[in-house]
C-alpha cells in the first residue's frame, strides 16, 4: 500500500512542505489503482469534492497547495474508496437523468440503466402537460418519482418505500429538486396507500437479484442495502408481488412499467400473459439491451 498522506507530509519534526493538487492526485491514483479501473478519474472526483471546487479547477491549478485539514479529509475518502465503498456514498450524491440526487448508505445508488425505465414511461405518457396519477414502488432516494414529476409536472405522483431512512432522503431530494408535492408513504409496496386510490401508471425498479447472485460482488455493491437489491431465493419474489397487487391499483387501461434483469424477461412475459395483462412488451436501453417490461391492465 502507498505511504499514508499524513506520514508523508507531517513528519515528527513538524509539517513539511504542503502537497500540491498534483501530488495528492498522484498519491490517490496510486492507492486506488489496484482496486479500481479508473483510479485517476476517481481521485480527481474525490479531491474536487473535498475542496468544494470543480474538476476543471484541479486541471487548471495543479500546483496549488492544499490545506492540512483538506488533506486529512481527502485521505479518509480515498482509503474508504479503496476498501470498496461506493463513490456516491463518499460524495453523498449521484447524477441520474442529469439531476443531482442525494444518496446515503440507506439508499441504492441510482443506476444509469434505470434511465431506460424513465424513457419507456415518457413514451407511454408522451404529452408534457398530461394529467393523471402515477405510483413509484420502492422509490429509494426518489429517483423515478422525482424525475417523472419534473418531466410531467401535471401528474399527481405517489411513491412508497419500506425504508424510512431512504424515504427521508427521497423527501429531501424532492424539495431540493423542485417536486415537493410528491406523496411519499412508508411501508410495504401498496400497503401504505389510501384505500380505493387507483393509478394510471405504476413504475417500479424493485429488488430483483436472487440470494448469492454474483452481481452482489460488484464494485461497492456489498455496501448498499441488501433489501434494495435482493428479493429472495429466486429473485422474482418482489416482481411477482407487484404484478399480483397492481391490478387492484390500476385503472382499466393503466400501465405497469417495471425493471428486471434481462434474464428474467421470459418469466415476466409468461407471468403477465397468464394473469390477463395485455400489450406485454420489453423496453430496451439505447444500446439495445433489454432492461424491463411494460404491460397494460385491461380491467377485471
Ligand atoms: C432497486 S431499489 C430502487 C430504488 C430507486 N427506485 C431507483 O430506481 O434508483 C429498490 C427499492 O425498493 C425498496 N423496497 C424493497 N422492498 C420493498 C417493499 N416490500 N416495499 C416497499 N419498498 C421496498 C428498497 O428499499 C429500495 O429502495
């Protein structure tokens, strides 16, 4: 492992010369290289975050000295990242749909592939000023509810989430991102909704990994809440519960738009088809990878 920063720059005889931006980035990239594919990029992001400046400024001012307190904070972040903690938990935010979402260890880190669910939903709700009611199940930090509220400002949007801590983050994000009217409810899928309320659209990115899935060994994944990733022994448990519960909460002609693993497509198509759903179809990301399924509930 590379020498620690305080050891290098604060010797027993007192502080030595202050390290420059350049020197700190070199140390961090060296420390992160064995663990990560893009050590330079991550080092730069963490230093910009520590100093509260842009990455461009680090490029412009590589020789600038850095304050001791910032060095200590930066080192702590780099060491945590080297131990596998997601970058988004260290910086406290993650971009999704070009919006800046606050995240913490109680929330899943929003994934770029979930943007395909937003695109699929916007294709089903093409008019910007469309009115109607939409439900986001398992909202996490509010990703889908908030993005869709911004894209379709006339919708009445509800969101449920079983983790109260995640819901606190979602509410903060909704305020910060200008969508304070979203109705957030804590509890199990449909359970916290008022009796009788029905929706025109239900969207969800539920947990869909089976216990022990190799994806759980991915970068930073072990730090994320297990309940946001793992559904049970088959991975289909949450998807099945949502598909089973949605007909009671959709108007006839309403749509379900749901993310799942590409390998689960066949199971989803046959489950939806055999339970009376219509227009069952896959949606894909811009690279053509199947990311989820849409289906229309024709009514009882
Ligand atoms: C894959 S994460 C999706 C988070 C966010 N919607 C996104 O796309 O970034 C799944 C979310 O569902 C929540 N969840 C899991 N089981 C739930 C349940 N029974 N009822 C409500 N929410 C649940 C988890 O806490 C987690 O926030």
